[in-house]
C-alpha cells in the first residue's frame, strides 16, 4: 500500500502567491467599471446612502437607528447591496449595533433583454436568507419574499416585503416582516441621503 497520489500533486499546491483581487466594485458611476446595460432600470439606486429611521417588530419596543446602505456593481449584470445599521439614543448618539445584511439584486432577462422584473437575495447574521421577487418601475422598487430559509437557531422570519423609492433625491424604504406566524408588521423604515456616487 502506497501513500503516494497516483495522479501527482494538484497544480496549485506549489504555485506562486496570488495578487490581490484585480476587479473593482464601485458605487460611484464616475469611476470604475461601466454599469452593465442590463442595470439601467436600477441606476437610480446605485450609490452610498446614509440617514436615520425607526425600527420595530419583532423588537419589544420601537427604536431609532442610523443606517448606511451601499449599492454597488462590478460591471456584471447585478448589484451588490450592503446595509449596516446602529441604534441611536435620544440624543442621536450610537448605543449599539443593529441589523446588518448583504445581498444581490439582478434584473430578470427576457430574450437577453432586461425586464422590469427583478430577483434579489438577502442574508443576515440572524441566520436568515431571503429570496425576493420584485419589480422596478422608474424610481420605485417593490419586492416580496418568495422563499425564506433559516438555520435551526435563526430568527423565525416567515415572510417579508420591501419597498424602495427615490423621493426628492433621497432613498426611502419600508420593510415589513412576518415572524412567528404574526404579521406583516412594520420592521424598519428610513430616509437616507446620498453621500457617495
């Protein structure tokens, strides 16, 4: 019995080190890769946004929060979505981290042309992954969860809806949630101003 691999070592085993990731993500349309033509319907949402909002269900009490959302691209036909929120006290000072999530938005192609329909995935550290189907109409984007998967200890989210809109240059959104069989209830809503892009 021999311990030697009959096909030899894999080609990457002794390869030289790899350089840093060579492709750029950008939320600023003035630099980086060109926006993929399939994303023109989602163009108003690309950027970095920051502002404040109010959270609620399933928390026991409503709370004020600040939030930063970055919607970027790398030249391919999808957008990357990243959100970080933090709780604010009565003096608008940060008192703790809140929701965080990451996802991808992509238009549905029909005969290789983008339609107004879109698909999105969102994942959070609460052990929940949501698959959304929606529709973009100018500066308005509506999405409803088509499937939700959670880890055995994940939050008991069973349904969700999200509405995004650009109103007077600001990004407004409302997120409703069904959890533990109860809802939909307002979960988070905010008004964010463009700070980049």
